C-alpha cells in the first residue's frame, strides 16, 4: 500500500456507514511545525466511525532539526507523535443541513464538504512532543563557561575554576559526614 500525500480525507462515505466502520491509511505529509519550518511526517492514520463523528488515531514520525541546549550544536531529533481525537461533522452527510457545533469549542471539525484535515491536530501534538531542552545526546558536556569551547570536542585550556567560597560551609559539612 502506497503513502497518501494529502492530510485531507473525504469521509462522506465513512459518515454514511454504521458506528464501528473503519479505514486505515499510510500518510506522508508536511506541516509547518514552527514559523517557516516545514517538517515531513510519515506514519499510519486510522479512522473509526463513532455515533457522533470520526475518531482519528494517528501514529506519525519525523526527523526535526534541533539545537542542543547545552552545546548549541545542531542535530536531528527523531520525533514520534501519536494522538487520538474525535472529529465532528458540521453538515449532516445525507440531508445536507448544518449541525450544531460541538459543545467543546476546541474540538476538531469536519468541514462542510466532508473533508477531515488532520494537519492542525498533527501540528499541535507535534509541538507538545518536542523536547523543552533538546540534547544532542544524554552525555553532552556542553560549553566551557569561560572560553565557550564545545567540551564534546575535547577539553579546553582553561584552568579549573575555583569553587564558590559561599558554599564552603556546606562542603565542610559534607566532608565531616564522610569522615
């Protein structure tokens, strides 16, 4: 089965089917994750007809470019996004009259042409899945606070910094507890 390239799905036929009807698609799509940054996602999208709309279960993956919060080096981060959201129709599929909006004002909807677009849901969940402090690797040594050299590339020539004298009482307490 090939990958579908559009994040919009016509679900008119699915909305005509009984509760429990399902569809599955392989999807490859791009979304604007951050301002001006297009990111390609690839994965599986499953639709399930519910009594009120369509439940979408998406499992998507991508490589996003990040900047390490310790050493400031760029790196590729493997991002996995999974979500389950119910999308509600705005127009009754058989008779064509407008349906009242969902009580929850932040719900995702299916447009008047019965197109379900998972792009915005994918963008929101991808943003939540991004690390707050991205690290190129868990053992990243960061930058030297004196000269700014990337310590992952080796030690710098700076002399070791002397400990802050304000912590001397605590160091003395720790030393007395050990001995």
